[in-house]
C-alpha cells in the first residue's frame, strides 16, 4: 500500500466574496457508480494526457476525495501510487489497460490495482466507455476508459468552458487560478517514479513479483505507447510497445530495432491434452448447427477420445456424415456421444480418416450438383414452352371441347337458332351446359393451383377468345398463380 499524500492547501483557492472569479468552498469529491460512465458523467473529456495529469495532481493535493465504502485491503485515499498508475494510463491511447499489465508495471497485487482504478473512477478522473467482458470462445476484453476532468477542478481554478456535455472546451481561466495552474503544469511535466513496493505486495504470487522485477529493470521509453491489447483481470496481456523510427530511417526504407524479433511459431504456446479437447469442442459448436448452444466443456468431455487421438474438426464432420444425423435434435451432446461411439476403433489410422474426408467431400459435391440440376429443371419448366397436361382425363375433355368448337366454326350456326351463352362468349357451337362445365373444370384446377386448362385455351384460341370463354375472373386468377410461381422460382434460383 502506498503512502497517503497530505492535502496541499494551495490546491484549493480560498473562497472569494465578490467578483466574477469568486468560488465557493468545494464539497467532498466522490462520484457514484451510476455516474462513472461517459454518458452519465458530469465532467469533461481531457484534451490530452498532459492536461489530464494536471487534474490528477490537483485531486491528489486537494484532499477532497472521501471514499464512501470501507476497504479492508488496499489504499483508502488518493496517494502517490494512484498518481503513478494515472501516469501509466495517460500514456495509453486509447486507454484500455489490462490488469496484468498494471501489475507488472507497479508490482502490486491484482486487488490493489483494482482498488486504485476504483479511486480514479470515484474521483471523476476516469469514466467507462466500454466495460470489460468475457466472450465465450475468445479471450476476455479489457475495459476502455475516457480521461476525464471533474467539474470541481474547473470550479477550483476558475476555468471557463463552452459547449455542452462531456465535450466542453476551455475558453479561459480566472486570474486567481493561473498561478495554481502553473504549479500543476510543472508537476504534470515531471515523471512520477514507481513507489516502493508495500508489504501487501510481498505476499503476491511469485509470477507477479518476477514481472515487477523485470519491469523495474527495463528502461521506460518517453515515447508514446499504444494500448497493450491484453484482456481484463483474468487474461495475460502483453506490455508490448510501438515506437516509431525517425524520418531518415523511413526514407531509406529500413529501421533497426534493439530488441530481436521472435518468430510467431516459436512463441505460440503448445496445447496440452485438455487444451486440444476444448479447441475441438469450440470448433464443433461453431460449425455444427445442432451443437450450437451446448456447453463447450461438456462437448469437450464427450469428444475427448477423438481429440486425444488427434482428430480434426473436418474428420469429425466426415465421420458424423457417414453415421447419419437426425432431423430433430433434442440434446446435442447426447446425440454426439452416440455418433462418436467406436469412431476411434473404426478409423484408427490417419490414412483411413483422410479417405473418409475425401468421400465426405465427394458426397457434398454430388449433392451440390444435384441441387443445381433441380433448380435448372424447375426453371426450364416454368420458363420453357407450354406442355400438355399430364392427366389423361383432362386431356381428353379439352380435346373434345375444342373439337366441337372447330366443327361448329367450320359449319356455321343456323339462322333460326337462338344465341346461347357460348355465342355471347364468342365461341359458337357451345351451349350453356358445356360452357358451365368447362368453367367448373377450370375453377377446380385453379383451386389446386393448376392453370393447364386455361393455358391450353390461350395457346389455341388466343387471350381474348379464352377470356370470353372462361370469363375475366378466372383468367385473372390464372395470371396471378402464374406470376406467384415465377416469383418463387426466381427466389429459389437466387438462393
């Protein structure tokens, strides 16, 4: 635990009774948990890390911070260690530090680092942009913070701002605050050294003490650093830095580095038996639709035999294809356990597994070609020439009806014969019962979604004569069915 810095009376200007630059005695500095987010914060975003460090030194010397919760472990006030951690955060852009990174740089325990970050949030100097989360199947993500200046800082120094919300900008400063601002600027320009490790850090794990020792030996560069993309408190984040070579090196196309580069292959950690099981289980839950939603740990236990035998996810999918998959899966892990039974015994060599994969891919290619042929045949059926109806009864009735039409059309109608419904429709030789029967047959086909009878009449007699024979409602219904069938075919083709 770091030593507590004594409040500096110069950090809080004395209250004034008159004038535009008068300030009141500031209350205790504390930000509730609900106000520790960027959208709910009352402070303003610091323009840069240097300006933010001025606010950090002001909070450290003012003594206004009063924690509302009792801590049995860790710091209880804004001290030198908190200032040192704030200095580390000011060097990160964006501010997304990992807990492991701060533990190595400060030599503190995980709980102590979290307490100092909580102090910075409770004083209004930090605000959450994104809170760190754990993502299933991937490394945990570290929290991202915004560097903030509390409104008490602006009130104490008489800083005038313009704008609204957290994006307010500084437009001026009162006379009584300029001297104090100069002191804060001098403190912000100096680098704060890491405080001596407290007694609590001596009980830290051996790995944390070793990382702290290495961090103290390593020289700290004054150049700007990118954020160490490590994760949150449960991940191992790297403290790698990005330094930019001078323009002369960039112009010649070469840059020298004092740190030898390590190949990615050598630095990649080799998975043990449990790691291979979880890796295979994670890939199966991502690629198999009926395994999505299952617990990765349970799938790793079910597939432990094939994972220990060195199977890949492709080989497992090939085996499951030839074993057969159920149409409806109620419990994916149980079905997987049944399908993987005796898999290692049957495909006991890499050559057999490779042959199974080749046959599975061949079956997939054959299925793909069959789907293409089906789509092409269906498209040709709807877009090709008209074909006669397949039903023999319908074909015979249509042939008889049109034979009567042609016979009467060639012979003509008698003068003394009264005009019938067929004459009114423009089809001589068809009496009322025949016309009604043909319309009933066409209506029955339309109810089943078949338009063959009306299509035959249109091709033989023409659209106008067919409409006079069957009527406008039946013709309109036939066109609607044909249009719907064409639209569904185009949708299947695009898929």
